[in-house]
């Protein structure tokens, strides 16, 4: 019997798993696949997006991340190109066939974001924005729900329940690090969230190593830990010129480092019987 406070997202029989399907070839949550989502923190320009997208596609990536609307701690930081970025994402999607994940910050942008996005991202800061959760719950479009940096795993699952109660079953969860007393990293990756979520929920779970550690040099290790812990994938920040990035350059991999990491992930995933998608 389910004794959890959430119902629809709970794992009721040990074999049940949700697979979020984006196309015949690309899906998240298959037991024999590990999904690598990559791209810049924010869409900054056509040049930046194009430079990133083609390199990532050639490496084997199928899903491109890129923020149009950026939630920033400081109102003086770069807050994204907004609709201009959505237009650039739509163009690159058409040209490359890459699937797009981008964040929805406000309900007012839901139609514009849904038109371009193959996966709608709900960020850490909005994990408990229940109105926003219910609105994406009314769609069928896949949703990536990121764990709030001060939220428990149970609260994450209850937020997913808000989405699913409205009818949308296409939910992917994301562990992106939580706030602790540790200062060396931007957040602390709660790697145990992965096997815990796998035990208590049927939803796929991916890891964001970039926001978890906040440091380029740590991203490959955390990514490998995600594979080993049984995650369904990672979402990682990659920039063609990290030192000049407008947002999160210090935690973004350059293209060459990403390619190297991708090959290592591929080998480790293979040992666990998974191929990359
Ligand atoms: C992001 O992925 O662009 C982002 C802002 O992450 P988070 O919501 O986890 O801080
Ligand atoms: Mn970022």
C-alpha cells in the first residue's frame, strides 16, 4: 500500500516506470538509455547558439538546452533575450532537428514557450509556484521539474503531483543540488536523491551537475556519478566561449571538454548496459 503523501507520482509496483517520449528516437526514462541534454545556460546570440548547437549535434546530443527567460538572483544580471531567444531556438530546431528544452518563468509566456519547447523547464525557484505547476499540468508537453535548492525530495514529488493531478503525466524530475553549509561548491549535489526517487516514484530523474557544483572542473565527476547512481540522464551547461558567457560561464564546459566528457560517459554507461541518447 502507498503510504506516501503523494499518490499519482508514487511507484506502486516495483516494475512501473514512466518513459517520456519526445519522438520515435528520443525518449527519457528507458532503462537501456542515458540522455545527455546540453547547451548554454542562456541563449545570448544567433552566433553563440549556432556554434553550440551544431557541435553538440555532431557529438551525439539530441536535446539542446538554452534559457530565453532567465531567473536571476540579482535583477542587474543578464535576464535572457526573452522572445528573441525563442525565435532563435525555433530556427535552430528547424535547421538541426534538435529537441529544445527551455525554461518557463511566468504563466503569461506559456503559449510562446510551448510552441518552441519539446520539454518545458520549471526551474528551482519555481518548484513551488503551484499556479505555474497547474498550468503546465493542463498540457501534454513534457515538463522538467527541477528540485528547489531548499526543498526536500518529498516536496519535489508533491510538486510533481500538482502537475500530474491536472492530467500531464510527462514529467521528468531533476536533482540540481541543494543549499548546505558547504562553500566550495555552489550547491551540494544530493546524489542520493537519484536512487531514492527511483525507489519511490515511477518518474524519470536526471541530474544537473552544472548548477550543483558551479565549477567547470567538477562537472565531469558529478556527471559520471549520475550515471553510476542510476539517473536517466544529465542536463549540462556548455558554451563555445565560457569565459565570455553572459550567464554561468564558470560552470559551463567548453565544447572540447564536453566532447571528452561525453565519450567517458558513453563508456561508463555501456558498462551498465546503457547507450546514450
Ligand atoms: C537553469 O537550468 O537554467 C537554471 C536556472 O537552473 P536552476 O533552476 O536549477 O537554478
Ligand atoms: Mn545556468
